[in-house]
């Protein structure tokens, strides 16, 4: 059975103290009332990782970075390498988020370097894909997602898939309050799973977790997670409130 996962992307929010407080609250609620069948991942900003990592019960709450450098080490001012993330205890790194693609011009060449460095440095990867509104309205979303995946994670050998989680995040639903309908989410997740099957076979397709991201909240998570090919969520805004985040964790039937 593939894993059910809810991951919270804090983005560029919270001072260190606020991040510590949020992590303590999430950790407490995770122990007290979160569904034990769901893996919980939090992705605080870089500077929080070390402190937050010490506060959470690592058997219950896993730690992710939101990004990593596209180089192993050296003169890259301001960058943080995959090895550094591993050294402060990160388990995962998010790669390919639409905000990184759009605002920092991360193309598939850069994303591939990051994926490789993350895997080489013992990090698991949460890899995001998704179309923008124009692409959806012109019915190009299937083609766009296929290209995003074919040129990146589908170039990896099968063996790496133990360390890969995919996230479908329609850009038009991120931070906008507009959520993909449960049918739209299922349609794309099923499509992504069929692409994994084409590339790697049915077994791997059935074992790979595919998360939905885009304005997911406790009020809509149940309907989205009820779909056969939706294995959880990558959560932005609602991950900043411990009760809401754990509410989403508890949204599987
Ligand atoms: C995200 O950025 O990954 C995301 C899903 O954000 P939000 O939940 O705020 O739409």
C-alpha cells in the first residue's frame, strides 16, 4: 500500500520563534490526535530547520526543506546545499514548486541538478508539477504535466522512486482560494499514475504517492482525499495553523 502523506510548506513565513511555536503545536497535536496512518511532513524556512528538527518527534513528524542549491558546494553566495540540509536533519526537500519556477526561473535543467544532488545527499524529494490557468483553459494541462515530468523525474532510474513523492499543484489553485474540484484532482492524479506506469510499470505506479496542492483546507480536504489516486496533500496557507494542518491530516476516510 502506498503511503498517505500530508506535507506543510510554510514558505517565507514566521520568525524563528513563531516557527518554533508552530512546530511545538503541530508536534503536540500530531501525538494527541493525528491519524497514525498518515505521514506528516513540515517544511519550515531554512533557518528554522535545525531548531525545529530538535523539537519534533522524528518518528511522527518529518522535516523538509523548501528548496536546495543546484550545486554541491562552493562559491554560491546565499545558497544552501543539499548536503547542508541533510547535515541539519532534513529528510525531504521540495523541488519544482511553481513559485520557484516562476520567480526564480528554475527550468528543467536546474530542477534535474537539484533532484540529483538531493538524492545523492540522502534527501527524499517532493517534486511538484502543475499547469497555469491559461494552459488549463486551452486544454493543454495534460501535455504540460507530461512534459514537466518526462524531462525531470521520469529520467530517473526506478530504484530512486523510494525517495520520490509527486505533488500535483495547479498554479491557478495555489494561494488563490480556488481549489481544483475533486474530479479535476482525481483526473490528473490518475493521469500522472498512468504516466508512471508507462515509464516504470504498474507496481511502481501503485506504490508512488501523489499529493494534491492548491488551497487545501480542513473544509475541502475530505472530498479531495477521498479520490482513489489522491494520496494526500501539499499544504501552503493552512499549514501555518496547527489545528487546520492536523485537521487536514485527519481528512482521510
Ligand atoms: C503550495 O504552495 O504548495 C500550496 C499548496 O499553497 P496553498 O495551500 O496556500 O494554496
